[in-house]
C-alpha cells in the first residue's frame, strides 16, 4: 500500500512537473509567435511600401502625361490661331481692296444729278 501511495505521489509530482514544463514552453512559444508576427508585419510593410511606390509612380506618370497632353493641345491651338490670323488678315486686305475699288468707282461715276 505504501508503494502505491508513493507511486501516486511520484505520478502526481511528475504530472505537475510536466504541466510546469508545458507552461514554460508555452511562454517560449508565445514569444516565438510574437516574433514571427513582427517579422510578418515587417514584411507586409515592406511589400506595401513597394506597392505604394509603384502606384505613386504610376499616378505621377499619368499626371505628367496629362500635363504633356494639355501642353501639346496649347501648341496646336497656338499654331491654328496663327494660321487663322494670317487667313483673316488676308481676307481683310481683300475686303479693304474691294471697298477701295468700290469707292474709286463711286467717285468716278457720275451722280444722278450729273446724268440728268
């Protein structure tokens, strides 16, 4: 009976020791898990930074393209304006010449009083 009692005491103490060892291992696992979480989060941040940089670069390129497109539109508009101004100036000169010719004819033509 005494041996059974000692056996149960040894078993109980051994179980307690194993429970304590498991608890101690859990402490280590907790820290290991947190360290791994830190590593994972750091990798996520680096990945996000790369992705963000690529996205920013893409957005910047799109905005630069828009600026270039607007600048080209302005150049085209200025070229067309210069061409149209030349055309309008030529038309004004032709109209002025026509008006002068009519005035000249009107001066030289006898008036209604002179014809009678």
